[in-house]
């Protein structure tokens, strides 16, 4: 027992247990490996044109150095006992188990998109991907989901094909789009 300025005894303060989050060390190690590889890979790049003030290898050096710095800072913070705060989102109940049926349905929708994209094309499978995902996640407006899915998939198809010059599979709509 200790005494305060007035001579009254105080109860001993409980020792704060130090928590070490080993996952943070794993993340720091991952960042260090990725940053180190990026810096190493930057050393293998060729010089660009002589008239360029910033050579092509400058950006990977910066990214790699920033990743190495972040890895060191995260390891230091973890060693000091900093731990991330747990999720306190009001829409997430961490006491409930995961809904694996919903995850399985989403995997099925994505797998169907992968299997059908070459045959049907992105304009159709992108719409099906949006509609399927929205329905699995609880949407109750099928007509609106279809309209939004078609608008997004056709819009992204034209954005990539016309805007960026990247060929996305048109599938059975080849010649129509």
C-alpha cells in the first residue's frame, strides 16, 4: 500500500498487462520483404531517354523505400505495445458466426462470371455479376438491379474498349457493341 499527500493509504494500482500483437510483426515483415524486392527490382531497370529529368527507376525506389520505412515504423510501434483498436462498427456483430452460405453464393456468382465471360462477353456477364451479387446480398429490386448492371457493364466495356483501347471480350455481342 502507498500513501498519498494527506497520509491516507491507497490501494495498489493493477499492473497493465502488455499485449503484443504478433500479426503486426507479420505485416511489418511482409511490408519489408515487398519493399526490399521492389528496391532490388528497381536496380535492374534500364535507363530511360536521356532527356527525361526523372528516370523510370525513380518511382520504384520511392515506393520501395516508403514500404521499408512503414515496415520499420510498424515494427517499432508494435514493440512499444501499440495495438489496433477492435472493430466497433454498428453494422457488424462480432459475436455472430460468419455467414458461409452467403460467401458460397458469392463465390458461385464470381465463378460463373469467370466461366461465361469468353462466351457471353463482359457486357452480359458483368450485368449478371452485378445482379447476382446484389441478389445474394439481399437486394429486393430485380428490375433496378438489371438496369444498373447493364448500364455499368456496357459503360465499362465501352470505357475500356474505346477510352483505353483495351480489348474486353464482347462474346456473343461481337459486332453489335
